[in-house]
């Protein structure tokens, strides 16, 4: 059975770092086919209270809400391996024949 993930990406409008983080995250999600990943993108300018509730101090910030524990990754998500590690997403290894 596949694991369900709920992710929130906090961005500040459509600036370069926010757009880059979103593109990289979408690439990671598209390659993580063994997981059910729900992604919500929140613009902190439009929803400052949501950012405050999640204690977002910098953007872009990726928050993994589920499965617990909650984890946060700050930055443009340029390293796929670091993002997967930070989210505690470990792809299953294919068994050698």
C-alpha cells in the first residue's frame, strides 16, 4: 500500500525562487509514483495568517504535514536527494534478480 503525503509549499508571489521551487517540487512529485502526494501552494501575500499559523519565516518553504512528524524545508529545493531525505520519502529499492 502506498503512503499518503500532504505537502504545502509557501511562496511569495511569482518570484524566481518561488517558481523554481515549485517546478522542482512538481518534478519530484511526478517521479514519486509509489506515493500519493497532495500538494497545496500558498502565497504568503494573499494568506499571511496561514503562514503565521505554520510559523513560516522564509519563503519558499515546503511543509510536510502528513505523515507525521511535520517537517519543513526552506529554499528552492534544488537538491532532489535532500528534499526526499527532508520529507522522509525513501523510494523502495528494486530487488536484484
